[in-house]
C-alpha cells in the first residue's frame, strides 16, 4: 500500500511524510500582483522538493541552497498579511519574507513570493493547475 502524498507547497513535489498532512497546501507562490502561480503557469515550481524537518518546511531546488521556513509561527503581524487571488476566490495569506521571495524568484525566473495561508482563512478551494 502506497503512502498518500501531501503538498505543503502547492505546485512543488509532494512528500509522503505522515506529519506533512497537517501542512497540506499551507504555502503557495504568488506574483507581484497578488495572483497565485500554479505549476501550469510556472513549471519551475515542480522542481522544488519539500521536506518537514525539525519544525521547518525545507525547500530544495536544483542549483540552490536549501530554504528553511518555520512551520508554526503565531500570525499576529498585520504588516505581512495580504490577500492573494486564486481564480475567483480571495485568500488571506502571510508573506514569508524577502529571503524566501528572492529564493523563489531565482528558482522560477519570475518575481514572486512565498505566502502561507493564514490559519484563520478557512478552507481554500484550489483550482486545478
């Protein structure tokens, strides 16, 4: 029996780590206009591998140093809260910062940022892609 795959970063490779279930589809990539970038729009996302390790989301991509993002942070800084558009839905997110944005921009070749779905955002209706 195969273990299910979880996708903490939407569009990146999945992981079979059981503890990743609680973080499934928690992070996404958005462009400068606040639009979600799917793997169809940005195929380089599929080159990113994901692992949960010692309280961090660990992202790796070919030719890049790894990027570690803390898994559980209290989201109380409104200056980093934004809205991202996922098709017709708007989702409350938290920007993971300039370092993560620079890392992702290097991987994808486009200016973008790493966003975490805010814990109070409620269920997200992910479109295909």
